[in-house]
C-alpha cells in the first residue's frame, strides 16, 4: 500500500483529538446560575430522550435492510459479501457523528449564555468552538471509517491488481448508503420534531398571546429548544457526514475505473488523491478555527466578516495546498496534477459563490431580506408572497455556479480537449474531475460545519438567557449571535446542497461502474459485445439503450422529479399535523393550568416534548422508506435506463427545490429578526406578527423539507448502486 495513504488515519485521529480538546475546554466553562443549569438540563434530557427513541426505530430498519442485503449477497450471489457489514458501519458512524454533536451542543448553550453575561466575544468563542466539535467529529469519523475499510478490503483484495481496486472502491460506496439512510431518518425525524414545537410555540405564544421568544410561560419553549438540537445538530451532523464520505468514496470509485486501463500505479494514485485532499483540508480547518473572533459591540456585518474570514482562509489555503498534494501524488512529469488541481479549485470556488449568494439572500444585512421585512407593512400575505419569490430568484446563482463547476472541472480534467471530450478515456477522466471538485468543495467541512452547528447553540443560548431572566444586555448579545447563526445555517444548507449536486453526478458514473461489476458476475455475459471489466461508459449506455428517446429513461426522469415534490409534500404535511397537535396542547395548557400567563403557574413542558417525540417517530417513516423503496421498484420495472432517468430527474428537480426552500425559509426567519431589532415597528407590532407568520411558514421549508432533499438525492443514488446486482439480474437472467 502506498505510504501516502497513512496520512488519512493520521488526519482523522488529529481531527478527533482537537474535537476532544474543544469539548473539554467548553466543559470547563461555567454554566451559570442554578436556573440556567436547570433549564439546560431540561433541554439536554429531552434531546437525549428523543435520540434514544429515534435510534430504536432506526436500528429495526437497519437490521431488516442488512438481512435483505445478506440474502442478496450470500443467497443469490448478486452482491459483494461485504455489503451488509459496510452498510451497518456507515449508519453507525453517521449516527455517532450526530450524537456527539448534539451532546456537545446541549452542554454548550448554557455556557454560551453565561459567557455573554461578560462579553460578546466570549459567547462567540464558546459557541463556535463547540460547533467545531461537530465539524471535526464528522470529518474525523468519516476519514477513519474510510481508512479502516480500505485497509480491511485491501487484505482480501490486494489493491496492486487493477480489478481488485475497482472492487474495493465500489464496495466501500455501500457504506455510503448506510450513512445516507441514517442521515435521512435523522434529518426528517429531527426536522419534524423541531418544527412541530417551533410552529406551536410561535402561533400560540407569539401571535395569539404576544409572548416574547423563548418565554418560560410558553409550554412549547423547552420542546422548541430541544428541537434545535435534534434537528439542526444531530440531523445536520449525520447529513454532512454522508455528504463528506459520499464525495470521497464516489471519487475513489471513479478514479479506480478511469485509470483502469492505464496502470495499477496510476489507478492507485487516483484513488489516493481525494483521501489526501480531504486529509489536508482537516489540518487547514483546524488552523482556521483559531482565527474566528470578534470585538465587543460588533454588529451583524462585523460578525459575518469574522466568520467569513475563517472559512475563506481555509478555502484559499486548501486550493493552494491541492496543487502541492496532486503534484506529489501524480508527479509533475505529466499534466494530470495541475489539470485535476484546477478541477478542485472549480469546486471550491462554487462552494464559496453558493455560500455568498445564500448569505446575500438570507441575511438581514442585505436588501432582499430587508425588503421582505418591509413587505410586512401590508400583512402576512405579502410577506409570504415576497418570500416565495425571493427563494425562487435565489436559485439562479447557485445553479449557475454548479453548472460552471461541472463544465470547468470536466474540461480542466481533460486538458480542454473539447474536440474529443466524449471519447471513452476523456469521459472517464472528465467525470473524475467533476467528482474531485465535490471533494474540493467539502475539503474544509471541518470549519464550514462549525459555522453551521454554531447556529443552534447560539439559538439555545438565547432561550436560556430569556428563561433565566438574565439582563436584557445578555439577551441582546445572544440575539446578535442567533441572527448570525440563522445566516450561517442557511449558508451551510446551501453549501451542503451544492456539494450534493456534484456528488450525485459522480454517483451516477459510479452506478455505471457497479452495473459493470454486476454483469461481470454473470457467466458469459458481455456488455455491447465486450468483456464487462474493459467496457467503457458508452458501452454500458449502448447496452441498455440509455438515450432520451427511450421511454424508460423519460419515465424515470418524471418519477425522479416527482420524488422531490412528493417527499417535500409528505414532510411538510407531517410538520403540519404534528404542529396542529402542539397548538392544541399549548392552548389547552393556557386554558386549564391557572396562572401560566402571570408567571404563577408552571407549564407542563414534558407533555409538549412527548408530543413532538411521538409525532416525529411516527411521521418520519413513510417519506424515509419511500426514498429507499422507489429506486428498487424502478430498477425492477424499468431497468438500468429507468434508474438513470430517475437519478437525473431527482437531481435536477431536487437541487433547485432545495435551494428555493432553504433560502425562502432563511429569509423569512431573518426578516422577523430584522423587525425585532426595532425596524418596521419592532416587537409586538403588526409588522412583527406578519413576519412571525412568514417565519412559521418558512420553518419546515428551511429545517425539514429543504435540507432533507440533498440526502434524498444521494440516498436514491446509493440505493441504486447497492441494488445494481438485483436490477441487472432481473433484466439479464
């Protein structure tokens, strides 16, 4: 095995080490007054109780799927025998990443609020470093899982043989399905939980009774704070874990196939490259985390500048470092090293552009969200109309950025050989360039995810400050941090969605490679008249008649597009039903428990937590299982052509819809924050009520349906890859 590979486990251990250091530093901070500690404990217990219930459901689903994969592998021989085990470890590590992040967040929020009693920078430091625990845990566990499987599979399939390296990398892709499955349950379940509580708290607490945000008299306020952790931390951690691993694994698989006919040495280099880029990205993320700080009295502009400095520094250094890494891996005697380096830079640039565009459309420091707040002067209807329009318009820049990244990364990879860009060799190389661009975009995930996970911590800190009745100055500081968190969370979602688009495209090519391996298992089977192992992508497409004139492809495209909207509809309705139960419960408590509104009575917080927990567990199953079942059915009924159509349709519709929903929701949320800062009449004005309605509509947009779509896109691809043997078997045997 190439000695450079050992940089991967070293980087993973370093990331996990710094995660432990930041966690221990946070735990040493004072959690504040007895009241602050008691409130933080309520939230912590509720979050852990929910996660325990969710994992019970997920374990059952994983056990059933693992048995199914074992039957296909050992009973029918249509899958690699390692698939069931890889699937389980992917889910385990994904769930572990979410658990660690949530445990950290529930300990950090009270400490952040207490630090804000002294200074804004103190609160920012604790919240951001605690968010970094999540970021570094995700990349550390991701690289560790990849390194372990590469070592294990290399022992059984020596990577010195070209065909074995293809088997190793395509088998490793299947643990991506485990990660995607766990991520979808975490995102959907957590999103339903948090938004049921949030909507219930807003409708009854803010609109009907004029209670402030996070008022302890609101029975749903603890459930709302718990929801921030289970949805925006545990769900997000699992989500980006599978994005990170998926981009690296798909690039490794494409590298093994793209250089299959060149030489085993070159093939190994192409497999190592994405792992090494990710490893160096870990080091640069750690370095950049230490640069994020601010001054006392800073506003949104200064805070955004502080946060952007860290993420931009990591991105720039990563881009520069890529040239050195790839020169070391591929050698400077050929032009591949700088061709692929510019492909990586294309992905990094797209990530930065998407982040800036998201920031522009969702931050109340800029005109789009300020104009959205101004629309509240004519009521909630115009807030909703303008918010929908803003979200639709905001899709243009991310889509153009991704299109440019796809085209440029492909052309850079083939040395701008436009005349022969669709030749078999150039096609494989170009797709490898697109895949490695996704790795570039996610290479600095350690700090990018830190800025995202920071948001829920700051939000909960504000809730703790309000419920603990701290000085108004403390709440002002936490509100500034919270508003920044809304923007960084929206930016993180846009970033995740953009990386999902590039990764999903790479997974399309990986699916074709898995089809070749599945056919190779059938004695005497050929692809377009040639041996499966040496067949090109064009050979596979020709064998299964994959063209726009094939009705199976068109049918798959329509089903894939429908899946994006069906999935969003199911999750939106799930939030609506759960929120209705919460609204009824909060109204009941206000009516039946005497003295709540005067502060003399104590709300039944536990009952609201139970409602959100039960609703999330019940409602998350149908949309999550549909995402797994539909690709299997399409493969059996429409074959390889139909599956490729399904994945293309799901990618195109899902990407645009996800950007629209996330940006609309983020803008509605920050428009409310803008009014609460004193604009357009300030808190408890008619304008404020109108923006609260807009924020309520946007909650499931930005925290349930929108961010879950990028998992849906990749999960359908992963399921298709894992079930490729069954699809081929149904149509060739």
